[in-house]
């Protein structure tokens, strides 16, 4: 992302332009922060599901196979 703070062909920046650019940057950072939070939340959910899957698998492996002995 490239932000141009100086007008084309000029050396001075109007104070209003800088404030406007900073507000745009702040909005983009807030959006990125929201996306990162959603990503971390999804990763956390995935980790919990994998842990549950492993725990259930370990539990079921220790249980006798009652359905296989019916045939």
C-alpha cells in the first residue's frame, strides 16, 4: 500500500490532506485488525475441533468393539 501525501508537482502538503490520508489509513488498519481477529478466531475453532477429534479417537480406540462382535 502506497500513500502519497504530497500533491503532484508541489512540495507542501495541506494539513487537511494529511488528516484525510491518516483517517483513510486508520480505516484500513481497522479493517485489517478485524480480518486478523476473524482469522485467529477461525484458527482457534479449528484447533479445538482437532483436539476434540483426537480425544474422541483416543477414547473410542480404548473401548471394546461391540458392533463387530454381533456379526
